[in-house]
C-alpha cells in the first residue's frame, strides 16, 4: 500500500519528426498530426491548467537516443509547469543532458529490460526524478518503440523496480493506446497492489468519467493518468476535467466547513 495520495493528469505530447502526433497502439504507420509545433500544444494544455506535461520522443524510442531535443528544449523553456520526458533515454549522458535542459522527470522504458544496471544507477542517483515506463502488450513488456516484446511480464518488472527503489511507473496498455476504449483499470490496480509502486495509467482514456474512476483508486496507488487522444479529439475538456477531478479528490466540506473524517491521508499530496 502506498503512503502517497497523489493524482495528476498529464496531457501527452508525442513527438514524431518534430510534430505533435498521436499513434494508434503505438503503430508508427498509423498517425494523426495535431500540431506542427509541439510547444504550442504544451502551452495550450498548461494554459488550461495542467500541472505537469508528458512528452514522448517517438523517434527517440525507436532509434535509441533522443531525436527531438530542440523541440523538447523549446517546450521546457516555454511552459511554466514541470515536464516529464521519455523516448530513447538509454545512458547517463542523455539523462544529464535532459535534466540540464530543465526536464523535471525522465522516463526510462527499454533500458529497464536491456540495461538494468543503468536503471538501478539512475534510480540511486536521481530518485523520484526517474519514472519507469512499463508498456505492456498482453501483459508482456514491449521495448524499442514497442516494436519488440520481451519475455518479462509487467508485474515481474514492477516487482524488480520496487526492489531497485523506484517510486513511480507509467503503465501503458498498448492495445488501448490511442483507441479511446477506456483505460485498463484492473491491470493498473493489480500492478499497484502487487508492487506498492505509484502507477500512472496510460492508454485508452476516452472521457472525464474514466479519470474520476481512476482517481477513486489513488489510495491504492493509482497516481494519475496520461491523457492523449481524448484531449486532441475534443472528448475531454482539460479545464473541466481538472476541476471535476479536483472536486472529487479534495476533502468534502459541509457548509464550507471541512469534514475532518474525509481528510486526505499521509502526504496529503492530492493534486491534479
Ligand atoms: O507509441 C510508441 N510506439 C512508443 C511510445 N509511446 N514507443 C515508446 N513509447 C514511449 C513509452 C515511454 O514513455 O511509453 O517511450 C518511452 C520509452 O522509451 P524508451 O526508449 O526508454 O523505451
């Protein structure tokens, strides 16, 4: 059981060839371009109240090193809220370079399978500034732009990560990513419960009610959600979603008086 009580909505900006795109189930051949300048999208989400932005360098994930660094730099320089970045981070030099650009949190995916020592060192050195991306195809961890599937299960990797001192993972159910079919709540809760990790849920979010449902499980370790297609397609109005989630997770008040019995537990870090 996690000691935290956190629930953060992360608008997603996936970059391919310098543009903000959405893929369907991670398929590089099935893309829709939403912004020629990803920084403009980041500014839009931050302007609507996002407290954190999620950025993926899709070229980087496929090729094994960041390929859209100038775009990432522009996003980080222009938005006032923290930015987490993943895609192609496979070495300490890359981590240092991204942190020195002003990236708040780096996401490691493939490296957790292919170079575990590097991930252990990164967790020891940077602690909570590292999140691990667990991207699962039918429960098995996918790597290298999701073009390959490993023989490690999501739960097995989660247990390993917990041993290594990881705090947060971003769990993507690849089959749902970009499909607006609803998040995989059961698998996300199972991962959180079996590992004690804070789990940010990714893939399939289609409407604000999905977010409210996920937020109900924050004490079980569901620490937020990545929202991509639903924002770009207009299914979710970010400002409204943030308000509704905030209302749902904040302590209830009766006639303006806070009910102490409904106060958030340890940390009280509920935010969105
Ligand atoms: O959509 C894809 N094909 C895809 C994607 N979104 N492939 C990788 N990624 C993301 C992961 C994680 O955030 O969800 O890239 C990051 C992992 O990159 P790497 O290079 O560390 O495996």
